[in-house]
């Protein structure tokens, strides 16, 4: 019976099953062949609208995988985060494996597995009901699913003529391939139409590792005078032109090390930060202290959050000063390569980032474990105005929706 869940007002299978039993006075799990059931909570297709905010809206967010966002545990995390003082949630609609987590009718998505988030407008409506800013994350050019299904869209090897591999892994689409670009923009537009408030692009870059000289890209034949940064900037110009009229914000995740704009990093990634900043609303540098290994003479950078966050934020602020872009950093909510991870570690990152030009923050934990950020939020809320302004969403004006009257459906065990 769970096949009906996306068509109802219920958010979890457990809620739906309880309502189904009550509506039909069911006992046990056995149904008789041909038995008619009342399906409670059925409603017409949800139409949810984005809630516009200014680009400097002070986001306080956590990240959820697509699978987690669609699960009962994910809903509990969302509720706990809201109670702790969060006002936003980032969730995957396409992750770094290329799995699309929402229904998406596109030729390049044919044959994809059933998505985790089966009704995106309903999820967004729920987030809005909690006064939460909904941010849909799209991992752009790193897309293992797409290159395995369509190897012609992968970066190509000059040596073999086959799809190029990054350190043995077939994971990169060609960022300069128009089909790839159109696919990702179409997915972002689908999310905007489903009511999300912001689309966030991650992996909006070229592969930075592997045998770079062996990698061949489409733009090298069409625009031989271009550099990788020209491709990324051109793509973002097109994406922003299409997304901006929808009213959603566009944010970009970028490597923290790009604050230094070293020529080798720029040549590999194509992330020309000042150029990228002109075609988005928000830049979110991933300034996890633990990831700055080998820099500035620190043997254990994960244990020096004050240094790396302050220096990188100052650098990002300087190189984007003329663009008007908002800097909203990703902060470390995990214990990798640090012995000092704690509630205080979280608080210190927020404090330093804000002091050095950050507006809002995003917490990353790949396992979606936010025990310490919950505690940190409690501590920070006890000092109003010091760690964040406390921006809140403008409540949606739509009236509360009520489910349609129950209707009869044939019994099914699917």
C-alpha cells in the first residue's frame, strides 16, 4: 500500500499505515482478494511555490542526503534542527554518484532507479510549514551514473579513446559537453518549479586529480582558445540566466583552497572565483579546517580552525569584493583529521566565519550526525546577536491544505 503514500498528505509510511488501519478498521496484515479499502489523506498534486528571500538571508543549515531527507529519521533530524534554532536544510536532489533523487522525466535519466524523494513539492511544503528555507543540492559534473549509462558524455582519454578515469574511477562527465550542461540545468529548473527556495551547485568544476594531460574535453575542439575557467564561467552564465527569473537563489560550493587562486588549482578545477561570483547569489566555500593539509606550515590543520577559516574568508572576501556576492561557508561538523572536534569547535567556526565576513553557515556531515551542532546552537542562541542575526523565513501565505475526502481503491499488497 505504500505506493499510495506520495499521493497523500502523510509524510511517513508509519503515519499512512496507522491512518489506513483506522480508516478501514484493519487488524493484522492480511487482506482478502478484491477487498476494497478507503485510502485516507489523498490529495490533488501538490503545487508549492518558492518563498523569495534576499541573497543575504542568514542561512543556518544542515545537510541531508536524498535518502535521509525522504526518511522518517530525516524528518526527525529536520524537526530537531528547527527546534535547535536552524532555519534551513540542504538536501540532495542529485548526489556525487549521479543518482537523481526526485522524479525527473529526461532522456538522460531514463532507466534510473526509483527516487528516494518521490514527491518533492510535498517535501518542500513540509519544510515551509516548519518555516525552513529549502535548498536543493545538485552535484553537477561528477556523475558516475550518467557516464556509465552514456560513456560518450564522459571526459575522453587521449591515449585510449575510451572514457577517461580519475585515478581509476569512471566518474566525470565532460563539463564542456552541452548535453551534460543542459541536463543539469533542466534538473535545477525542475527543483525550482517544485518550490525549493534555492538551488545549490556542487562539483561545478573540472576533475582536479588523475592524469590531467590524458584528459580530452569537447571545448578544446570547439573553443581551442578557452581555458577550463572559461567553460565554468560560460556554464554559470547560462544557468543563472535561466534560474534567476524563477525567483530561487543560486549558490555555488567551491573548494576552500581556491581562496588562494593558485595557478595550478585554477588550471585544474576551472574555478575562477571572481568570475563565478558574478553569476550566482551566494558562494559557499568549503573551508573545513581538516582539508587544508600541507598548507601554511600546519601539521594538523584540523586542529587550527581559527587560522584557516579566518585566512580563507579574508581571501574570499578580498577577491569577490566587487561582485556583491554573499559568502556563506560550509563548516566542519565531523571529526576527521582533528582531535579537538567538539561543541566548542562548532561554535568557534561560526564565530570566526562571521567575524571575517560570512553571512550564515552550512554544516556538513556525510553521515547526517548533528549531535554537536544541536548543542552548539543551544549555546549560541544563549548569546543573541553574537553568532548570528537570527533571520527567519517569511511564512508562506498559502492557507493550510486539507486532504481530499477518502475514496475507495482496490486492495493491493505492493
